C-alpha cells in the first residue's frame, strides 16, 4: 500500500499499488487452485444451474428492455411528426 495522502483535515485516501493488486489477485487464484476436485462436482453443478437461471432471467429482462426501447423510439418518431 502507498502511504496515506493527506487532504483537508479528516480526509485521506489509501491507494493500493500495482504490486499490491497483483498480490491480491495471486492470492485469490491460489485459493481457487487449492479446492479439491471432489468438492467441485456437486457445488459446481449447482453453481452452473444457478447461473443458467440467472441468465434466463436476464434474457427476459433484456427482451422487455428492447420492447421498451422500441416504444420510446416510436413515440419519439410520432412527436417529430407533430413538430414538422
């Protein structure tokens, strides 16, 4: 970590260095490497199923968003017709 930088009284910012960020990423990666394959089977399948359900929900939301965007464009086009 870099030393604290003083700003107006009672304010300070602690900015991590690139080396600290790399070390944090390395620690996270090593934690994942230490997980046994046996424990991965069931929990991994459950995680995949949960992610697939989330993806389906996100796709439905995206469809709704697309429909709303189309409606907004239609309204905008109609308003432009009245301005002309």
